[in-house]
C-alpha cells in the first residue's frame, strides 16, 4: 500500500521525535522499571484507580509481577515518542489516545498483540473499535480501551418553553437529521432568544465528520479530504452559524464552560464524555433538566483510547494478561463509573453498574442511548495524517465564525495548506 510503506517512511513519527529532541537512538534497548514490575505510562483520567491498585499489588495470573504506573500530565505523546526514539527506559505498556494511527509509523517498536492471544478475544469488542488498532499491514498494535459514542443532549425546560414534547423518543423523531435539528434550533431560539445548539462552529463540523463512514484518506493512500462528504460537513457548520444558532464559544476560551453554566447551550450533539465535562461539571444546578436521545444524522464516535505493549517490554505475556484483564467487559463497566469511560465491550452495556438510571438526566438510563450509538457507528479509516488535514479545516472554520471570512475562501485556503503539508510529509 502506498500509505503504509512510502508515506510511513516519509512521516516517521519516531524519527520526527528524535529530530526535535536531539535523540538519535543510543543503541541499547531497555524497558523502564525493575525486573518484577511492568511499567505503564498513561494520562490522568484514563484508567480506573481501584483496578490499577489491584495490579500494583500483583498482575492477575502473574503473582511474581506487579504494575508500576506513571500518569503524565502534559506533552504525553511527545514523551512517549521521545522514549521510543531513544530506545532506552521505554515503558512496557503505553496508553494511546484516539490518534492511534499516528503511531503506526512506529509499529516495529510494538508487539503484534495477535501473537500474544488478542485474536481470541476479538469477538468481545465492537468490530470498528478493534479495527482501529490494526496497522495497514495487518499488525494488531493497539488493544481497545474506551470509546466516544455520540448522542443529542438537550435541556427539557427550554424545550417545554417552546412547546416541544421532551420525551427522548419524541425528540429523536422530531430531529432525525441535521436539517430538522436546525429547524428545532430555530424554534428554541424563538422561545428563548439566547438559545444555541452548538458551542462553536468546529463542534458541528467535528461531530458531523464523526458520523461519516469515511474521513480524509483512503486505506491505499488517496487523499479524499476535498470531496463532497467533507465539504458537506464544512458547509453544515457554516450554515448553523449563519442561522445564529452557535454560541461562538471557541475551544480553549473562557466562554467554553460559560455557555453551559449560563444556560445558552440548550442542545448539543456530543460524545458521551461531554456529560461529565459539560453539564455535570459546568452546570451542576441543572441536575434533572437534561436528557439524551439519538443524534441527528445518525450514530457517531469521537474519542476513545488504546493500550500497546512496546518491544522493550520485559514480560510481554504478563503485559498482555494485564491489559486483557483491565479491558474485560466486567472491568470496563467499572471504569464507566470512574473515570466515566464508555466501554468498547458490548457485554458491559447490560452490567448493573452501567445500566442504572442517572439522576442528573432525570432518571434516564442514558447508557442505552450511547450503547445504541456505539453499536450502529459505521466506523471509518483514520490515517496518520488526519491531524495534518483536520487542523487547517478547523482553523479556517474559526475564521468564518469569528472574523467573517468567506466560506468559499476559507475552504480554498484550507485545501491549499493541506496539500502543502501532505506534500511535505510525503503523503501525496
């Protein structure tokens, strides 16, 4: 494949990390930690503390081994790539975010998990999630952790003011697609003039792309980020802004939480993790006023993580025993409670720990909505270049919303930059 060979060598994420840090590889290969412990790197909020505590006493099935985990607070990916580039003091196990494809150029520094027994467990996971951890040359580099299924969050009190039935099934029927969602937004705005149905323009774009069966590159290395499915998502985001339905609260700004706290954001197509980051944290006094239903435009997914075992691992069998135990259906259900990670194992969805009513959402069993989305999500191919492609598109959309830039000019400028960056990376 042109993508997996020519462009991987050109991109060389590990080589890039070495160049930027001055590391060229010291020649010695060693893992981090003592002989009887498995070292693991992850970030804050990626695993359940109780489960990790058990493994820090003994790896299940390997009483002679224990886990030593380090939570890295910032620049996580840079630190992982730097360690791989140096080939010394590399952790045995690393967590990888949803940008897993950007690690594929370094696949030779990770174990093929199928050789350690992963293939026997494939049936326990969502097929599309499993596939995301497999490299273009069919090596299973990353083991599934959580997912980010999407749904429509909405404020029942505002819908009632607009004379709308607040039952989740009724709302889903009222807004099955993006056109009807915009119509719903207009009706809410008539009843409550400050209402918005997205925090900003890039959220609409991102969540529409999260529903698509294809993204920016094909598996054989063809760039398709200038095709109709991407332009449709781009134009949809612009349309929502033109209709006055965006709160114009840009990511990273002080307004991002404020639009939830002050009640401006009354409906939002978002991933499951937004329930905690959004209303529960930013607007705790709205407890009981929120509901969730199927998203306009269909099932989608945004986010989700993986675990990988490095080639420097001192005991790959023990490491695989640990990650397969940690990500079992039973333990993923526990991780949903804290730190609210939605499982990639469908058997978890009926676990009593997950299926209980949520008081914040008026006693609704919101897991059912997200489980349905996770099962129906069509899946899409993620390439190592998605961030190179997505960043200019997002930046130009912000220019449309905040500076009034012409959408056509913004699209043209984004495509020009994308082609320049992909050419520099050797991808096209």
